[in-house]
C-alpha cells in the first residue's frame, strides 16, 4: 500500500516563533524519514514555502533560517496537506496570511487532498473556508479566537484532535504528534503506527476525544502511581476487568482510583478500558486472520455481536469492513495473538 505524498506548509516570510518549530518538526519526523521495514514505499515529504516577501535573516527567532525545496504550486499534487502553526502575527494581531497560500489550500482541497492542521494552523484552513460547517479544534489558548473569527466553524476546545474525514485538526504541541500518528494508523494500520510510536518513545495511541488537559499543566496527581496498574490492564484486556479490580491492584479505593485516572487521562476508567480494547481489536484485525469471535474474546469486548456494536459506534465501520481496509502487517501473527 502506498503511503502517498505529504506537503507541509512553511510560512517563512512572516517568521515563526521558536516554540512553533515543534509543530513544524512533527510531520518532518513522522513522514520525512523512510521506514522501509514498516512500509515501503514510505511517505514522500515536501516542505512548501509560501515564497512571498523578503525572507528575514532569522525567520525563527532561534538563529535558524527556513528554506524549502518546494512552493505553493506543489500543494495541488499532494495526497495530504499539513499546515502547522501559523505566525502569532496572524492569530494575535490579525495580520493577513498570504492570499497565495489561501488560494493554494483551496486548490489542493478541490484536487482531493486530505487537509490537516496542527495547533493554530486551523486558522489557515478556516480562512480558506475549509472548516465551514465542520467540527475543528486548536490549542485551547486560541480556540475562543478561532470561534469568534470564524463563526461557521464548530470549534471544540476540549479534544486532542478532530478527524472529520478529509479535513483533520489538532490541538497544540504533542496533540499534533497524536494526530500525525493517527494519520499513519489510518493509512498503514495499527501495527505500523504502534511500531513508529515505539521508535519515537511516545504513546502509540491517544484517542482524539481525550481531553486537552486544560487544567493539568501542573498535575496534582502522581501519574507514576497509575502506570503499573494501567500497564497490567493492557496485558489482561481479555479478562472481565472492573474499576474495583484496578483500584485494588493500585492500592486505592475505587473512588480515589476513578478520580486519579480521570485527572490523568481526561476520561473515566470504563471509557479508558473500552478505548484500549478497541485498539487491541484493531491491531488483531489488521495483523491476524483470527475469527471475529476470537478477536472479541482476546480484546475483552466479548461476543462478535458486541464487537460489531462497538466498532460501528466508535469507529464507524464493522470489524469485517475494517479488516478489509488494511493489509496484513505481521505475517503469521495469529499464533501469538492470544499471549498476554
């Protein structure tokens, strides 16, 4: 399966604050380095500069000068177009983005490209009219401005990212990495995304609906206290786990465990378990030939009917349809699927 081409927009003529280099680096790291043992061919990455105005001596405020090998005309031939954070001058001061950029985004979308924004890149997609009538997000510090400036956009400031099919948006910083790994998962399957995440030493999958942790810049709970029991739960998803079971293993009362997990992840214990079980089922569907009934058992989702119910509700397709959408990524893995 071909991974396709990814074009990343670089607004070098306006200048990018140093912390925004993180958003720019994310797609370069995820899509720019070949991973032939995971998928061959890998993605083709293009950095596309807007190319207007005089490039400042120091475009980033960090001693770096941004230079690109492609221009806006190349967006139209990309399978995926990613707009990382746009400059603060546009978000905070209302300075206009280049008209050539807005037109290029529209042309790329009309040509069938999947449009993606990281953090305040959503402002560029909104300016191009690509978010009208759609759900979208950005970093929670800027979602109020996004909603005020573009009232046709259904802004959600509580989620990590929004997948609306051919248009996807993410919150800031690490949420952009979550979205890029989600794209790899969509394109190449859970096994490839999980292995790539492992190489990057980051969580393999955080669902888009997970909270942005708006009030947890300095968490009040010790996440390390939860890690062992959550790791254990992931290894025993085929068991009928309850909140009480997990609380006892964590040496907490059920009420305390519930509160701490919700503070740490933004979700309830039962919802966390469901997300983990769905992820396990996805990986088994992609990497094994096991029957649907067996996958329901191994993932802890129960019968084949129950598995279908959760897939249709949370993923939008049946397990069989999901399996047909992905190639086998781990030949011969069926014999090992029941371990753990």
